[in-house]
C-alpha cells in the first residue's frame, strides 16, 4: 500500500513518538498486510469467531473508551482501553493495530484503514488458512451470530445460517439465537434427535427442560483434525431466561453448571479418549476466567459475549482463555502442538480483518448479494447525515445511544428515557450518511417495542442499581454482561467499588436532584415484559428523517467516582 507524503505527515501527527522513524520504516510498521503473517505450529489450528451480530458486510466498529474492572481486575486484561491498551500490548499509536483494538484517533484511522470484517473477506481468510493447514483446521463460532441486522430479523436468522454454512463453520454455541424462540432454534440448528439447516454441530450442554431436566441439545462435538481427537463442549449464555423475555424459552433452564462442565471434561478425556478439550463459551470473559480456575483438564476456552478483543491469550493454570472481539472485525487463529494428549506448545494471533486489504471471496459475495437484493432499496434509504462520531460500545452512554434516547424522549414527551446497554451496534464516522440499515444494526430485536409510563424516583434509582450490579458484581458468576443502561434526561455518579444499592448517587433529572417520591414520565424500549408502543427502529428512523443532520455536543452524563 502506497504511503503518500500527506499520509505520512498525518500519521506522524497521530503517532507522536513514531516521528523518529523513517518513512519506509513507518510504512512497514503501519502496513496492514503484515498483520496476517503467521508462522504455523503443530498439528491443530483452531479458528474462532464470535458475536458477529449478523454483520454480513464490512463495518466501522469503535472499541470502548471506558472498560472498568472491579478490585484486582482493574488495570489488567481484559479491563484495558485506549492508551492503556496500547501500552500493555506494545502497540504503536497510529498503527493498524491501534485502529483495530482501540478507540484512539478512531475517525482519522478509520479514514486511513477503512471498514473491517464482512463475511466475504472472512471467507477469503478462512480459505487461505484451511489450504495452508489442510486437514488440521476447525472453525468455531461462539454465538450471537443470528441477530443484529434487518435481514436477520426479517428472515428469522436464516440468512446467517446460509452464510455460516458457506463459511464452513464446524461448531456453534448460542445466545441471541434464542430470541427467535425455541421452535425456530430447532428448525435452524436441530436438537438431539435431528439436524436443522445448519450443517455444523450445534452444542449447548447447559440447556435443559425444566420438568425432567432432559438435555435439549448435544453437549459436545468430537472432531478429528491433524490426527488429534478434539472434544468441543458448548456453553450457551447462562442467563438467557432473565436477559430476554421468558416467552422465548418458557420451559428451559440454563446456568453456568460448573460441576457439569467438569463431568463432561472427564467424560471426553477418559471415556472418549479426547486429546484436546475445548470449551466453546458464551459466558463472557469474567465468567470464563473464574471457570478456568475451578475446573481441571480444560485446554482452551474460546469465549464470547462481552466483545473483548484479546491480542494475547490469558493463561489460567494450563488453560488458554481467548476472546475474539465482535462484528467480524477479527478472526482468532490458535495453532497447537498436541503430543501425548497434552498441549506441548501453542502460537496465537487475533487477526484483524481489514476489508480493503483482504479481497472478497466470490462465492460468499454472491450469496450476500442474493440475500440482500430483495431488500436493497429499503435498506439503503438515507435518513440523515452525521457530523458526529456515533458509536455505542463502552461501559456508559455512547453517542448512538444518545440518538436513540433523543428519539424516545421526543416521541413520548418524557422526562427520562432508558435504552439497554447492548454491546452490539456499528459505528458511524463523521460525514457518513445514516441509512435505515444502520438503525436496524442498533435495534434489530424480536421485542423492539417502546413503552411510556410513570416511574417514581425510587423506582428509577432501583432500576439503575440493579443493572449496575449485573455489570459490576464482585463475583463474576453473577454478572450478565452488557454495559450500563443508557439514560436520557438525567445525570448521575457511580462508584463501582460500593455494594448494590449504594453505587449510584447524585441522580439529577433536568439538572434537579431526583425526588424518590415524585412520579416521572419515563420511556424506553426492549422491555422484558409486554410493551405496545411502536418498535424502536421506527421511532429512531422517523427522528432521523426529521432532524436531517446529527450533531451532538458533549453530554457528560456520568461521573465515575474513585
């Protein structure tokens, strides 16, 4: 890739300390093509994707600016962001890695390096590795694959099953897949009795029927690659019945089920003679780290749910814990040398998928075009143009969240608005048109309806404390992932070191202290209960049509104490 003088000077201004480099050295340092370099090792290659959220095409996706750890977690991977992340992993500011892994200089680097991900580009990368490592490769998908776009919502996940089959996914474990209901999950993935549309193995050991406790899906898959017998245990998100409307899984139980994980490890090791045991997990990174410390015989955890992108595995005892980001930005490659039923060595890289630098696979590109063609006109409707960087990801309010909250407040003429702290949702760079498709990428749920009702100040405080405890509980097993509920019309302070009920203080509505006994007109969407207002995607789209241009001044909603 040619680096012009203008590019070089721009990157020097971004890079600060890189100014001492020569132009050729800097171009080499920053060049995206070297990010795919990998020296093969051993007899097994595990490729891992997770939290794709139905992102068929390349997108911008800004990593968090705030990612808080609790107690001993603070300041350690994965609870690092921005400059701290760059320092911890020795990444140069202004480099392709800095763009892929952090929010630092995001608009400038997005212009420099372009969009990331896209199934056609992923397919090219997967094919290259499979050709290089013929007969030694497994491709594993950690779930949250079937939700997050208009076409996935309208096809009830079928478009993504077709894409996963074309990509050649070998094993998948679920979470958001359940928002289409159990019957649809069985149509798409099958169960213990029959196969569905998905050609790979669908595994979820921790999903059982309430009445008799019978397992619904296969607990694990066994695949032989490179002469190595690999057992892959599937761990569905443990809190599906409480994080989504119960009606989707009315007769199922989930849970972490630590003892059952250990039993299955033993079964694979001793009964099935597996050489390598992998947990394909949708627990979230904090739960995975705790679980890894409490079970024995687990070689690798390929984790998802919390969207963490780890440039290096976290080693817990002898277990490698890996997370692979979100929205198709990355493909994890883990090469293992398995000898005598033990891991003798490993080599790992989280490969950034810079779509400008990886050509499309023509077969996947044709499939994507076929999926999108019937909806192309609707999806490409231009609603507004943004002058502000719009993003969601981060512990607290993002700017696209503010757009959603503004739309809710305006429609309901409410004082306070709430929007869930979802970690999915693509980024809009300044000057970019906001399409109807982009609104769906932030709101594509099967329970999207808005609501309006009165809440007392005490109820508002309690709601916020409950969500904060889900995020910042000291025991990882009680965390449900996601970020803090997004709030419109109010500001607050938070001290994550405090106990539940005492974390959030100084709540102000319209600049005035929250009155616990006063009733406030509140609005929101994505309720776990019944709601009969118009769906959020319609409310947000209409708001954007009316404003034409989006320009948000800074809104300091949250003060983090301590």
